[in-house]
DNA sequence: CCACGGATTGGCT
DNA sequence: GCCAATCCGTGGA
C-alpha cells in the first residue's frame, strides 16, 4: 500500500483498538460539491462490541446502531444531545459491533469552507483554527456530516481516508475516554503526543 | 484558569 | 421519563 492511497477494506477489518491506533496520522477526506475538505486524524476513541458498556452496540443491534453491525469500513453517524452529530469508523467482522469515534482533526485542505461551516466566516484567527475540528461534533459541523452520511462506504468516492505516514508508538498517548459514564477504566482514547489540535490533554 | 448549567432531539426503559 | 460518545457561554477565583 502506497502512501496517500485510499485505505482499503482490509485496513478496517481488524481489531478495533489496532485500527484506532493506526488511524492516527491518516488523512480524512470529504468530497462535497466539487470541493475537497481534508485533515489529519489526531485523536480517536475505540468502542468495542463486547465487554464495553459504553459502546452503543453493547446491548445489541437497534435501528439507530445497525451500521455498527454492518461491514467494516463504513461510517456510523449518530445524533446526540439534541443537536450534535458524531462520526465513527466501523471495524472488525460483520455483526460484531465495533467502531472508532473520530474526536479531532488537524485541518489541512478546504479550510475556508470548514471555517464557513463552523463559524459562518472564512477568515478565522489562530485560536479559531485550533478550535475548528477539536471535538467529534465540531468535525461533523465543519465537514457537514449529518444523518445523510450514516452508512457511507469509506471505500467509495464521497468520504474516505487516505493512507499517510504512520505515527510511531512512542508518539501515541492512550487515556480513558471522554464524556462517558460506563467502562471509564478502559484506556481506549488515543491521540498524537504534543499535537495542538487534540480536543483535550 | 476552572466549574457549571443550558440548549434541544430522539432512543430506549 | 430519563438522559446522552457535546459544545458554548457565563461567572467566579
């Protein structure tokens, strides 16, 4: 696999924590209305189908979470807190129910449009740039990912992830996940050390 | 800097 | 009816 090729199905069809760590540094891309929006994935969280009470899939498939039980390499988008969307990458075997929440992205391309979507203006300050995609719902707002993207195939042409140089293990920080109340002991949040675009130290 | 609470829909018990 | 894999503004130290 060459750098900057689209990540194939086999990349996603592995254990969720392995995929989560190897997603760091990869390039998330959205093609939309002839515009290309992209950025580097700098923070993720793994949610496992088994023995992870915090996972949406823990209690089995429902109408809402069915994409998590589908094939790996698809996007699971959910709506929460009455106003936010969050995007996840489905991993592992079909019917298993694992996914990775994309928590932070370092903006690289289409920054004017990302800014317009998030802040309603093109010219933003350095502080606003750091705040552009530093959170799962911020990413969805900037990249305009809503329920219409739920179930999107990441091996397709709309939303996909490009292979990019891997992040070495000594640059990957592992911590407890954020904003959950169950299984808070699992250290399945991963982010790139010293990257200023992560949501929280 | 930190802590807290409000916004606001929909999924599931 | 309860409360959520969040974000933002406010108010105090």
